[in-house]
C-alpha cells in the first residue's frame, strides 16, 4: 500500500500581495518558489509534482508520509497557510486504487480542509491577528522589535517578523521570480542592472529628461491577472490517461511553454521596454512580473502598455495550446495592490463566463484556441471595496423611458454603453479602431465619450449639433467618426439594437466607449 500526500498553499494572492512595497511582494514570491524547490530537493524520489503552490508526494509507509507532511509544513514560509490531504492506494490498478481515483479523493479531502471541516488540532500552523498593528509595510502585524528597515525613500520604518525576511529576500535574489528562467536569462543578456523597477512609483514614472529627472509621474498602473482555461479538467484528463507520471511531465512542459512565451514578449517590447528610472541613466524593463507559478500569472506595468501586452500574451499562450482569459484593472500605483489583484480575478471570471457561453452555443470543437481567449478590463475610480462588475452596471447601463420631442414618454429602453468582456479577436479590432480615431483631438473625443455614456439620443444629438452642424467640411475633419457611424445602420448612430423577440423593452448597446477608453489609456498625448 502506498500513501499519498497533497499540500496546497491557501490563498497565494493574499500571501504575496499584502503590501504595496514591491520588494516585499517579490520576496514573498521568491519564498513560495523556494519552498517548492526545497521540498523537491529533500524528497527527490517521493515528490511527484511541485508547482503553482501544490506539492504531491508518495511514500511506501504512513510514518514517512506523516513525517514529510509535518516537515514540509514546518519549512513553509512564515505567514503562508498550508492545507493538506492524504490517501492510500495501489497505483496501476483499476477502480479505487487507480491514480485517477486517488487524485479525486485528494481533491475532495483538500476541499474539506479548506472549508474548515477539520479539528483545530489538524492545523500544524495557526495564524492570528495581533491586537496592536505596527508594521509599516503590511499594516496588519505588530513590529518584531528588531529594529526598523529603510523604505524606498530611506526612511526608517517599523517592520514585522513576516515582512522582514521577505524584504531581505526581495533585495538579495535577482529581483525576479526564480521560476522564470528564460525571461531572467534574456534580461540578464540585456545587462539591465537592476532589470526591473524597485518600486511601483518607478514603474509608472515617465521617461526622464534633463528637465524632469526624479519628478513623479501621473501615469496609471495596470495590474494584469491571467488564468489558463479549464486547467482543472485538463489535469484530471492527464491523470486519468497517464497517471501521476504524466501529470509531472505536463507540469514541467507547462512551465517551459510559459517561460518561452514571456521571453518572446520581452523581444516584442524591445526597445520600448527600456526607459529611464528614478535616476538619470537608470534602465528597467517595464513589464514587472509579480507572480508566475503554475497557471497563476500576475503582472504590473504602466497603463499604456497593457492592451498590446495582453494581446500578444494571450496569442502566445493560445499558440502553445493554452487558451486563457485576462482581467486588467487600471488605477493609481498607491491603490492597495491586493484589492487590484482581487478585482482583476473577478474580471477573469467574467471573461471565462463569456467564453463558456460561446462554447455552449458554437460547440467547443468549432472554436480555435484564439477564439477561446477573452479580455475584460476596468478603470477603477471608486472605493477600495467596490466590485468592478457592479460599478460597470451602475455607470454604463441605464434603464428608463425614451421621451419624444414633445416630452411625451415613449417605449422603455435599456442602454448599455459597453460590450465588455471581449473575445481576443474582437479586442484586437477595438484597438485598431482606436488608432484610426487618434487623429481627432482629445476634447472632441471626450465629448463623444460623455455623449455615448449618456445614451442613444445624446449620441445622436452630439453628432448632429456638435460634430456636423451645418458645415459640410466637418465630414472630412471627422471622417473616422463617420466611418464608425456608417458601420451600423440601426435606428441610433453608433448603437446597435439587441432586443430579443421575447423582450418587452428596447435594448441597445455600443462598443465605442470601450474603444475610446482604450485610446485614452494608450495615446501618448493623453
């Protein structure tokens, strides 16, 4: 009888993104990766799979299995909670002892653990919130009493016992996740030193010139979270067909493929990625990887870069056979990054729901890998606890009555000034439309954006009385706008009717606010 143990790091995002200090974020990511590597080195013949916060090991007797579980949890990084599950079976046999049955049993037990269906004595690590927070970096735990650390502005700040080793680790080890071998090798060849910005403020800082060296930038930061589609089903399929040996090969190949995609992306963004940092002649790569483990990917970058980056990234992953969805949140770099990551994950869920709906209609076999990729984004200007989907419904969708010229109430109408999320090809078309509109001044485009947000009638009135007026030459001046108007021959210019046969209200929607939003984020003179 063989004994299997599955360890699962609970809440990787929460563990890594509990502070906006980039050095501590990178240190936490390094510790997670180092823990997995250390377990593989200590038990080389027993660990079957190690990656993405999960470790699967097998032993010939229960004593060794329990010893592994306790020791692996004890060497886990401070502040990281570990869920565990065990199962017994004889590999190679059909029925309950097969690898597939064992894997399903481990997944069921790990889910019970995470839901709290365990005695308190089962938890080898216990965590509590201190009564008196004092750490400058996380704002949650109390200071450790071992002396303050310098922040990026060289000011002494109190630190807790969890953030201190992360801070040291983030400064010592190359400032990049150790799982990104190919990207690190490429950046090293470019001889950037340091290769990435050391602070989120530097990430969004504009290029320095002789006049503005060291000045702060008002550019926005984009946090990008990417999740591969249907990975749970793919893993089950691999285990069912090839067992745990096949799962290990699949995990290793996934890591290599993702490394190659990111190395190619670095080529795509050269020399645009070289820029001046806090001091004159400082050069960094503007794509800041925060977490790359298994199918979990989180990155930060200046807002103008994200549309092209996400487009290239999803196409690269689809080309390797990994269709994925991306969620992007744009905000100031001072906004709590853990909330930005959570909101981006919510948007990933929205994009995945749309892909599942398309698959249901067209059939999975009818969609290529690129048509199983989707993008959703949100420019956040609300409170820290606002939901991006709820904010979108509040500000972009209006319901009411359409009034006639004599102010008599007419038919009910629903107006959606957005069509997000988008499939990857549709997203590419949006960015191309935005490039055509970039010849028009910001003031006119902002006015058009506000008219679109106000509804169908406001859009028509703006086009008629502001852009066109009685001057025929305006048709030439704003030809990209009229080209978009002519694309849709519906009752309302730039809007399309998507009322269903069983709907008792008129429903209209438009993509143009999304086009303009992408244009405003990417144009250099914004």
